[in-house]
C-alpha cells in the first residue's frame, strides 16, 4: 500500500509539518493522498493507553462482578484473584505513567511549540453533534463540517481525561485505604469502590460503543497506528482541516530562538514535576502493605487428654493406693 | 463295748422278738426296691426339700408300730464309738432330739424312721454286722446313697461338684447337709460362704489367690456367694467376666505406677448405649463383654495380665475395638485432627474412649451441653470462652437448639484442623449456613443478609474467589471469626464485643496495624448502602446507575442513526447508479 499509494507529507524531520498535517504533493492524485495525523509521540501514547486500558478492563470488570460465573471463570483463567490484582495494578501503573507522559508532551507542545489547541471543546462541537444527528435522521441536509478533531473525538478524549482522573483517584483510595482514611472519613473507601466500578463500566461500555463504532466499524481507521489518514476520511470527518492543509495554511514554525528559550524553562520545570509525580506514583504503588501481606495463622496448641469420661470417677486417693500390692493375674 | 450291747440285747429279748416280726414284714415289703427306684421322683427343688414325703418313695409301713423303735432303743443311749478298719471312729450314739428337730423329724409331713435311710436290710438286721466301710468317708458315702431314694440324684442336684477333675474326694449329700441333724436348705444359705468353707478352707492356686480373696471378700449380699461364680452349671463367658469384674475392688498398678480400676458395673453397661435399647421399635439387649473384648485370651479364665506400660497405652490399644462395629465412623476419625496428631506421635490426642467413655457410653449429644463438656475436658480454655459467648450462654441457659456446639462448627469424627486453610476458607459458609437462615435468625431479630454484604465487600469477594480457586488456598482476608471472635463471639450490642463500634478499630488493627480512627468506617458493617447508612456510597451508586444508561444509551442512539443514514445513503447511491 505504501508503494502503490505514495504518501504525502512524509515526516521530513520538521516536527510541525509532521504534527499538523502535510501539504498535498502537487503531483499526487488527490483521491489517493494520505494525510499525516498522529506523530510518533501520540501513537506511543495511544499504545500505552490502549494496552493498559484493555488490561485494566479485563482484570477489573471480573473483580467487579466477581461472583458471576463468567467473572470467576475469567479470574481463574488469568491465574487467580491475587494474580489478577497484581496484573491490574501493573496495568494501572502503566496507565498512570502514560498519564504523566501525556501531560509532559502535551504541555511541551502547548507551551514550547505553541500548537493550535484543536482538542479544546467548544459550543461549535455541540452544534456539530446535533447537526450530525439531525443529518442522520434526514432532518438536515448537510453533514457538519468539522476540524482536526471532531465532536466525537473530543468527547472521547475528554472522557478519557475525566475517567482517568476518577479512576486514578479512587484507585489510590482503594490501593491505600489506610492513608486515605488518615485524612478522609472511612465512608470514602466504599464510595471510591463504587465510583471505581461505575466509572470503569461507563468507560468500557463507551469504548465498546462509541470508539469501536467510530474507528473500527464505520471505517477501519488505522491512523492512530500508521499516523496517516486517507483523504476520503479526511473529507468526511475533518473537512475543515483538509481545506486548511490544501490551502497551505500551515502553522508558521515558531521562532527557533523563542523555542530554545521556552525549552530552557520547560525542561527543568517538567523534570521537577515529572520526578515528583513519579515519586508520588512510587508512593502510590508501594506505600501500603497490609492489604496484600499475609497475616500468619496462629500456632497450634498442644493439649493433653484429661481424664476421659469413662475413667473420670476414678482417682487414686493417696499415693499409698498406688503402691498397694494388687494381684495382676486375671 | 461288746458286752454292753449283749446286756441290752438280753434284757430286751421279748420286745425285740416283736420287733423282729415287724422287721420281717418290712424286709418282705422291701423286696420291691426296684419298684421304689423306678417310681419317678417327684420334681424336687433343692431349695424346698421339705416338700418331699417319704411315702412317695417308701413302701407303706405297718400301722401302729414304729419300725425303728428298736434302733432308737439302742442308739439313743449309746455313747461309744466303732473303730473302722482305717482307724476312723464311727460315733454310734444318735441325738434323737436333733433328729426330731431336723427336716426329717417333726418338720416332715411324716417323720422318717431310721430304716428309711439305713435301709440295707442285711446290715441293719439285728444283730448288725459291722459296716463294710473301710473309713468314715466311705461310710458316709454309703449312707448318702440312701438320700437318693427320696431326693433327686446328686448329678442333678449338685452337678457342680461332679465337674471336678479329681473325683476321689467328691462330697456326698451327707457331707454338706449333715446326717441326723439335717437342716433345711435355707439354713445353709444363711451363711453360704461359711458353709462352703467347711470344706474349701484353702485356695490352692497361688496365681489366683489374691484375686479370689478379693472377690470372696466382696461377696457381701445373700445373692452373692460362692455359687455366683461356682455355679452348678457352666456359665456363659460373659457372666464369668461380669462375676469377677463386678466384684473386683482393688486397682491394678501398671509399670508407670499408674493404676487401672478393673471394676465394671454391669448395670452401667445395661444403661449405656450398648445396653438395653429401643431403637425404632426394635429391642436390643446389652452387648456381651466378649463382643468388644474379642481377643481369644479373654474367652477363658484366668486371662493373661495387662501388658501395657501405662494407662494411655491401654487406652490406645483398646481403641481398635470400636472399629469392629463402627467401621464407618472409625474410618472418618482416621482423617480427623486427633488421629493425625496421634500418628505424629502425640499420644495424648483423643481417641474414641476419651470422648465417649468406655463401659458407660451415653448418647454423646443428649443433652447438647454434653458435647461441650466432652470437648472441654481437654480444651478447657476454649470451653471457658465458649460458655461466655452468645452461643454458649444460650446453650447453658435453656439448652437452645439453634446455637452451635463444638461439633456443629468443627465436625464430629473427621474434625479438620481449625487453623488450616481449608477450615478458614470454608468458615464463612459455615457461619452463613445458620446466619442466612431466616427461620432461625428471625427468632433473634438478626439480619440474614450478612453473607451478601460480606461477599460484596473486599474481604468477602476475595474469600469467595479463593474458595472457588481451590479449597486449599491460603487466605489473608478477614473471615467472620476474625472480626466477631472465635469461641468468644458476643452480640454487637455487648460492650465487650470485638465489633462494637468502640472496639472495632482495635479489631481492624489486628490485620491493619496502621489503621486510624476513620479506617474502621470503611467497612460498612453489613449494611446495604442507603440514605440512612453510607449515603455517599448510595449516591455514587445512584449516579452511575443513571449516568451509565444515559451515556451509553445516547451513544447507541447516535450510532443507530448514523448506521441508518449510511445505509440510506448507500441505497440512494445504488439507485442513482442504476
């Protein structure tokens, strides 16, 4: 495919071009063109989220519905509840690392590179959503014309942000209930458990419906893995962005000197924040043990058989009785 | 002496002539001795010899003349003795008053005549010949034969003596009952032991002497005498066992210095589960001693001595007895903790007898309190805890049938190690069995959703999953008794209860040592979250119960519309193409 369909906007090493759409090569036929959509950082980010989310879902939901036969079967198949919990926690750690990573690259792009904030939701997205729905029902003549990220994608992105925040916070409470109750009432723990489960169910069901439909069913959208999206999809879902690219309105590369100056600020701040977040994560993961350590069972006690009932009535009165000669031949 | 006999003879010649005539008649009539023998003897009880009348066996006497007047004439006054060839002296005088006072005298329906017993007409025809007996014993034996003319034969009356292997020295009727002064049998039974002792003065077998002396000394009632053991007929083995062991009083000292009481009270066996029983309308009689003590060495007397070093060894040795009948239960005990301990060398571990007793076994759970007493005889500390618990107190107070006793939780014969993974893992089901039963819990106004709320929580979830994974899985999460206590379980309203709110943190800290004040409230105390109890949890649940269907439903609706539109578009395009 790569051979038959020449790509446009190949990563030339110029980051901004790669990041924000590529100019269509004048020689290539427009219908065959692919447009750069996600850079490597984003694709790695997605892989981290994809893998951790899937594992979290697969190990978490059976715990939520643990008494259901299917859930029990899943847990036992995955190696028992203790193993499942370990896997869940490893995946949670990956998710949190991913969150720190995402925060880092996003902040870099926003503050150092000064990219357009195309993921910010706005009133237009609400209108787009209603227009799309009305169009689907035949109540509106045209599909909405949407930019780099449409309302479906924004909804999903911010749902992940919100969901991750809820899951990480409630997860911390469940992982560290003793530390949590140092500051918060005990009731917060079962409440966190309820929220953790509810939010998880909401997230998984959303992914299964919304995400799967939009990027797997409606059209098998490989751009998050390949980095490129076909023109047809661009036309349908991101027509404004396509027009922008084709009009050659690329973002002007920022002043290299300013970038260098901002990087000088960003790197130490980012390092400090990332390191403190990583330390926090380490604390999160390792602080409490009582929930997973085994309390030793009590030692067994040694007992002596007392006078059995049948012989209880019988006790030699004096020592003399013991010595008294008795015929023992019968 | 001969001279005096002649003098008497000469003086009373005419009278004797008359007597002779009468004697002739008697002798003639006695010519039918066979007839007398062949007449069936009346069924004579040895207890009631006075019922016998001589008429039954003897020929009719001549009326009006005493047949023995002549005998008495001489023998009443005789003071001399007759020397028998052996040198024994035969007393010739007869105490007529003693004769008269005897059962054959005035007590008899018809007084016996001398010749009724001294019936050999050849010998007693006057003048007598000296008796053919060589010694006094032979003489007595000879006279005793005459008893059988009226009384039952000695084979029937006294077969015991006849069993003796040495038959040279058998006693005859006269030896026991006496001769002229023969007493009613009842008089003999007044002091039966002393009576036997007139002959049996020593006990010859030194191996048995001590036991025999002890048993004889214990023969304290008229029903107990020599014949208790030495009866006329051969006793069943069981009776032999009981005869001796019910009379033994002294203890057997073992090598260890410990003593064994060989005494067995047959009445206790009769009253035990192995005694007289009515099971489902079937009547059972007591087990015999040898039903349990089957070893051949116990089927005859004397049996060999105990060959055990101490009492415990004896108990352990005897345990195998029970499996002869109770094999299924015995097999169960092989898997039990007590037997495991025993196999590992703890000889104090409980065996059948330690719990059930031996000769006096009673139904083990009647009343149910008995179970507690039995287990408590070894597990004393636990028993003390139990009796103060909510379960134990109710049991002791009014024999409450709903509360568990030891065996309800621990099992009976195949008792599991209570500290084992298996027991711990299964314990919640065990508690839940009663505590989920509405029929039981409603009586005490106790919630029955304790299992559901437990399983819904972290501890219970883990427990259930572990149990489903493997029954042998080790678990560290709390089970019922980690929080509520084990044997000392108290109601949550009791101020000493481990789960009382004031004490709950301490209970949590058993496993979560760093837990702070707030931590214990993280456990919802078996409450379902509601507006009153744990409202935050309730509202979080409510939130997601609304948000999830709304969100996912909205997504689904949009997707459905999108699918619809795409199909519609495709259809239209196809139409346009065609």
